[in-house]
């Protein structure tokens, strides 16, 4: 472990064991509850050993059901256990109350408080407190209350962004803030008798945070932004039991001090986006709230470019991949349900239904076979399996997007125990009973990873800032010569020379396409209005059965892409085209007009042949 002078204060937690005793009550919910009482440890017929239970945690990716996301009977780890208590009369020192609840010395209680393992119920917030937290202009609120509700104030990140989500108003924020119960307290202070407190006696530890003592992990710094190379197995946001060992805390501790553009000291940098704990690589922080807002706007305008490196044991199909996630499962602060995200390869059937789905787009620009040295100190044994490293351009940013999309293609990331069991399974396969049973069995095996997975946030580019992470944990990814990268997840290419469509690419939904003219513009985002030319045929291209053409009419079609205004095959195709691009596409009936057809022109079950061109994105 790399040493830093400020580390010593934190290390005492590593070997800390606490045996707390208390009166138990029938009101145990998220934590065990006790009354903090001077007579707490005297023998009594009513005295019992405290049995703590796990709390509900905001950052579900890093916690919820870490050891077993499907088996509730399995004993929870110590760091998930907490104690609820009430400060008794005549006790006004917070460290005294914590010491009594956790059965530790006052010095240890102070350490728990400074680590961020102590919370207190705040029934009333002042107007200044709420405004400070909303606008982020005064650090006093950040230091006093420490955390925001999940997702707020951390910016729309690369793995949990929802472009369609409306920005929260100040009135809504105030109402929600007032309804929240507990706030973290970070400094030993006085406390009012009768206040509810919550103590995590065994804070969850993240030793990888001390890798930030290596200054090579500071990739970029200017007057507003700091970009770092986050080590795997470190959360970007604080844990309920640990406020210090996270990306902002350790960057501030080991790489600071930082100063703002006005020359003011930065008490703690603010996270601009989230990266899963088990993923290393580029993370952007801001020195003030204005930087957060700028980064958020850049993401909404799609002016941030991100590249990922991914390692799988199956080759990933090259090209653009458009899938769909159920919107409610990606909502901020969402808890419950599955820890992993299932995706659909079939676009929503209508504009109305499209509102319930989130479009996920990524482009695989390279996939090459590599070798991994099992003696490199990372603890991973590649065995005799061939491994592949892919370079991925992230077009949209959703929770677990890269992990979920690659798994749905049959190419889960190595060590990703949350998605490996469901590799190749998609939402549309639930329509078959046999597949539903298969999915139920797979869900019994999913686990939140406890080791770094085969994914790195490799590079980021925005507003003149350019940063590239160091070597990922699996090594440089040395190419292996003579190994095929043909993906088993994608339909095998047709090699029959007599097949006129042998050169076409087939997507997971069954659409075939051939790019006849490359585009040089941007890919439209969901809901964006586009202008396009098209010609459609039955039976084959250029057959006598041409049923429609905007070129003949001399009037391009204008519509909103990805919203269900057009047939599903068009939504899928235009969602991945660049402005100026022209394609020939072949759509099976399920991506066209289905079994019903369209009037007397297109019969039910018809395959459609289109020559389409994306003229502009408005």
C-alpha cells in the first residue's frame, strides 16, 4: 500500500471488531434500534445481544446484495449493519452518544464520525441549508450534510445518464429534501438529546483508494476540472458507512490541495459522472458547482466523447449496436428489482410505448484477440480460453450500459459475475416459457463483482480536455496473430456467392443493411427530428413492386427518430446512421407492418426492401 501522512488516522478501522449490546425493540426496520442509555450494559432480564440488519443504500451498484443478490437468507456483511438509537437526556456530545451506542472509546467514536459512519435525524433544515445544497455555491452545506440523494448534484454521468429526464425544479427539490430523514455528520459536535442517530460500527473499506497517492493517476487539471485514473474497486460516490474512501475523498486527500479559478481552496472536488466501482479509468471531477453544470450541459448536447476498453472471451460484433432498457429500472435512486439490467434488441412498437424505454447506443470500433499473462499479479487466470479486447465508443450513457449490451450479445465481460450468468438473454426472449425458466435459473447465479471486471473507461474528450487512462489491470492487450474475430453472438455471415445479400450486415433484431454511401455527420439522438429520402419495394430491390418513394415525390420525409413515429426497422436503422449516409435495408415483417400489413399495398408478413438516406438532423 502506498503511504500518505493522512492515511494513518483511517487504518484503525481495518482490525476493528465491535460487540454491541442493547435493548432491542419490535420496530427494527432498516437498522437495529436501541435507546442510548447509561444503564445499557448492566445486566437485565430484558438485555439482549444486538442483532443488526442491513440498511437500504442509495448506490445500488456498489452495495445492494453484494454477496448474493438473490438469496436474502445469506448473512449480510458487517459493513451493511448499523445501529439506530436515540440520544438520551443529559447527553449533548455526539462522540459520547456514538461511544455508548457502538461500545467504543470516545477516540474511536471520533474516528467513526470523521469517517462518515454516523448519521443524525434532522427534522428541520434552514432555508439557507436547502438553498446551499441546491445551488452548490456554499461548501458549508456540503460539509455539514455531506451527501445528496442518489443521482442529484453528481451530474448526468456516462453510465447513468437520462437525456429525456427533466431537470428538477427548486420547489420539487425543497419538498423532497424536507422529506428525507437522516443526514451524515462529519465533525464531532454537540447534539440535542432525543435526536435519532444511526451508526455504522464497521465501515466498508476501499483500500484501492490509496492508489491515488501515485501522482501518475492525475491525468489532467485546469482551473475548473480534474481528471483522474480511478483504480477499480473504488466507488465514485460515498458509501453510507464511509465518506472518505471514495473518488472525491481520496483525490482530495492524496492529490490535493486544489484551488478554484478565484484562488480559493477546494474543500472537496465534486463528481461529474459515475463509473461502476468494479471499473477503473477516467473520472472527471469539478472544483466547483459551475463546472458540474457545464459538464452536465455538454453531456446533454452530446459533446463529450468516451472510449472504453472491454475484454471478453467471445468476439464482439463490430458496428453500431442499438438496444433498449426499461426506463423505470434506470431511474435515479431506483431500488429493488434485479441488480442487473436486461435489454431488448427490438425497438418499441409505438411512440407511446417508446416513452417507457431508454435507447442505448454504442459502437464497437475494434475487436482483436489478445493474450493475458496470468503471472502479472492481477490474480486472473485466463486458462486456455481465447480473450478479445474491444474498443467501444459510447454514444449514450446508461447505468451498466456497456456491461448489459455486451452480455445481451453473448459476450459478457470477464469477471463480471453480475452479467456473465445472463449472457445472451434479452427481454424479448421472455415471451417463450422455456427462456423464462432459463432466465430465472440464471438470476440465481448473479453476483455483484468483488474483483475488477474486464472494462476500463479508457479515454474522455470534452471542451478541449483530453485524457487517457493508464494500462488496465489485464495488461496492454498484446494482439494474438492468426485468431479469428468472427463473433458467435452475431449471425454467421453468408458465404454463398449466389446470395445477393452476402455482403449485408445482420443486426440482432434481424434487420440486414448495406452502407452504399458513407456519412460524415452526427448520429441523431432519440427524439431528434430528421429529414430522409427513401424508396421501398416488395420482393427485392428494384423489383416492379415499388410501393412508395419520397424521391419520386420530390419531398423528403421528416419525422422524430426513435419515438415510434415510423416502423420499427426505420427507427433502428436511422438511430445508427450518420447524416449523409445512404443504406439499403431489408426488414422482416416484425420490423415493418407485421402480419396485418398496410392496406391493399403491403400484404401481411411481407419483407420490405428500402433504399434510405439520412439527409439532415434538425
